[in-house]
C-alpha cells in the first residue's frame, strides 16, 4: 500500500479510515476482524510516517463530546486549532475473509483454506485504488476447528 502512488505519494497526505466497519467474515472460522484491521492500521501508521493520515472514525463520539464541551465553554479550547468540522476521509479499507473446507477420504486429513481480501475504496468515486489478497491453509488429521 505504501508503494501505491495514489495513496502514499500525494503532496497532501490522504485521510484514510481503517477499521472493522466494512470487514466481513464469511469464513467457517471464528475470526476477530478487529485484530486484522487494528494490526494493519498500526503497521501502516508507523510505516506511513506522515504520508497518510488515519481517521479514527470509531472515536467519533468521543471527539464530538469534547468538541461540544469546548464550544460550550465547559473546557478551554486546548492547544491545537479549532475546526468547522471533524476530518472527512478520502479512502476507507474494506475486506472479506472467506474459507473453504475439505477432507481427504483416504487419510481423513481435514484442511481449511482461508483467503483474506483487502480493498481501499475512494470515498468520492467508489473506485478501488488498491487491493491485495492473502491466503493460508492448514491441515490436520484432528478436527481443524480446534487447532
């Protein structure tokens, strides 16, 4: 993602949302998709080094509450700027986890193939500006659900 010119080589860093909102788990496994998006966001935030700005949309309620207290005079304005509105985003990550299970009838080996697709969507045009797919497979003669 950091080598994508649309995302990481702009003069003004794009605002990006990476959260769990549009990450779906269609696999037969119980997967914590928050862990996937949190890990990706933290790693990208470190690697971006200012080339992308990450919008914490899941913290919108907290931000609005603080802004309201500032505007009402309950607290001072803080040390950073006062803005008309909170940050809008240019791009948002979406994705899907899917799986396929199989069994070898001769050896009774059970296997599960997982595929994780990430796509960065332009929030004005609806176009996909970056995508990647990751896959993994595990196999066992025990039940793969418990491995």
